[in-house]
């Protein structure tokens, strides 16, 4: 299956993608993760995108489309987390024959709580939340024992810029995929285990079709 996960910043795309990837043996392709890794490695791409990432702005389409093109071989089953985010990006992957687009619907007030409480492992990038996904030992990653940090774009000022870009550039994709009859909207406001169950149930049904 080839799936796309749509949703506002902090709606749970990464969390849901991890669950779907392990349940259905899909490759998890997160464009945010690709960008952060390239920045950490100081590659030419990483240096070029840093100014956009630091400001919470979208990376220009031509750069992002090139990065995704070189990641997808076309033969594997995958879940795309964070791509496409604009109509030109969606048009660029038309040839991929996407099976379904899952749209995570969460009220903005809940999202603010999620983003402000999110913590990431400084080494292996595992995700946590100070209330919803607590590590066993405060501030320490369960998986590799490294220190947990707050993502630099999870500050109130940058979060509001990310929302602005989401509302103007990404939200139109809901209608775009609705017209193509690929869109499935899931109520992603409930706790993680409830969202996980409903998304796995939905994809299980789609997989049997
Ligand atoms: P990216 O990393 O994709 O950021 P984002 O879309 O803003 O999404 P997040 O990673 O913040 O949140 P999420 O929806 O994955 O939620 P999560 O599961 O972590 O992109 C970062 C930047 O890269 C962009 O701003 C842009 O600059 C650039 N970029 C990336 N792709 C691009 C593209 N295609 N084009 C241009 N630029 C691009 O959950 C959030 C928190 O909530 C966590 O703490 C989690 O534990 C918790 N949580 C999750 N689910 C639940 C639940 N059900 N209940 C309670 N808590 C929950």
C-alpha cells in the first residue's frame, strides 16, 4: 500500500505513521525527519533548508520534491508523513498511484498542548510527551538512554508560523484528495491508543479491498 498522512503540525502524523509502519510493514518516510537529519549532517541540502526550518516555514517545493524523489524507489510499500504539503508537491507524486490519504483531524487547542509538551531523543529521535508519552526516567530516552530535548521549532512563535503555512498551503490538499475520492478523515483528538486502533482498523479494511 502507498499511503499519505495529512494533518496539521502536531496532529500526530509521526506517532500514527510509526504504528502503521510496524502493523502493515510499510516504509515510514517522514520529510521532517529527512530535513532534520540532513541539517544535523551539514549536507549541502541541510545547509540550504536550515533558514526555512529555523523559521518554521515550508522548504521550497523544488528542493522537497527532489529529496522525496530520491527516497522513493517506486517499488516499496510506504507511508508518507509530511509530504505532500502543497498542491505542486501533490501533483509531483501523481505518478505514484497513492491508495489512500488519511487526514488527522485535531482541534488547534489540543495541538498546542501536544507540541509544547513534545520531547525528542537527542540521539535516536524517538518521540515522547511530558504528559501523554512519558519516558520511564524523566528527561531520558527509554530506547537509547540519551538526553531528551525540545524541538527548536516547538516554541510558541514558530508554532504559530507553522500553523499559518498549514492553513494557507496544506489545508487545500484536503479538498484536492476529496475530489480524487482518496480522502479518509479520522478523529485524532482522543488519546494515542484510541487513535492507533481506529487508524489501524481503517487501513486494515482498505487493505482488504
Ligand atoms: P515535520 O517534522 O513534518 O513537522 P510537522 O508537520 O509540523 O509535524 P510534527 O512533526 O510537529 O507533528 P506530527 O503531526 O508528526 O505529530 P507527532 O506524532 O510528533 O516538519 C518539520 C519542518 O520540516 C516543517 O516545518 C518544514 O519546515 C519542513 N518540511 C517537512 N516536510 C516538508 C514538505 N513536504 N514541504 C516543505 N517543508 C517541509 O505528535 C506531536 C506530539 O503529540 C508528540 O509529543 C506525541 O507524543 C503527542 N501525541 C501524538 N498523538 C497523540 C494523541 N492521540 N494524544 C495525545 N498526544 C499525542
